[in-house]
């Protein structure tokens, strides 16, 4: 009887240690996330562009998506996805703020993911790389994002953002965009 009780107590202590390890990992990752999110927010990056890739490790397909995103917040906000002005990004493409939210959501997942790795940009704090394997025993749920060629846009003429007119067409606003280029005509 004493042996059984001792074995049960040992298992209980070991399971508590594992649970504490998960809590500690979760808390550590959330602190790192919030520190980098604060750094990102402190930069007031209202207008930026970057290249993003999403990689899906799927049993039936191995898709890799690659696209360019430009975001302008504040006055006259807009989104450019692969050089096309749009109101909304496709579901698989994420802004920097959406990436932070996605990572936070995965960190709060229960049960905690089998593997979750994030590399943050040291200057701006945004996630440069983010990969997750939710369950080591499951296929088709792993995915990763890679963000590269990040650039803060400080000058209106650096990009195709000069909005010169707005017209109402059948109740919908349409923005006309002119690409400005440096150099001679």
C-alpha cells in the first residue's frame, strides 16, 4: 500500500513539474512577445512594407506562398497586396499587428503547442520568423511565416501611394493611385 501511495505521489509531483514547465514556457514566451510588441508600437510604424511567406507542412501538399504587403495607417489608410490596392488582405496574409495577435493566440492555446519558435527583429520588434507545430503526433497542422525586406516608408513619394482622387461609383469609393518615379520623364 505504501509503495502504491509513493508511486502515485511521485507521478503527481512529476505531472506538476511538467505543468509548471509549460506554464513557465508560456509565461516566458508571452513576456518576450509583449516586450517586442511594445517595441513595435513605440516605433509608430504607420506606413511600412515587407515580403511575407507562409509555409504549410501538409501531408497532401507542401504549399509555399510568397507576397508583398504595404500598410498605411492613419490619414488615408490603405493596404497594397502584391502591388494591388485592396480593402482587406487574404486570410493567409497577415499584417504585423495580426502576426502579434496570431502568435499570442497560439501561445494561449490549450494544450500548449508542441513546438513554437519566434524570431523577433531587434530594431523594430516585429516577428521575422514564426513557426508552430501544434501536436507532434498530428500531421497537416504545422505552419510558418517568414517576413523579410521590411522597410518603413517615411516619404510619400517612395511608393505607389499618392492618392489623387476619390470618386463614388455605385455607392463605393474608388481610389486612383499614381506611381511616382524619380528621374527624368
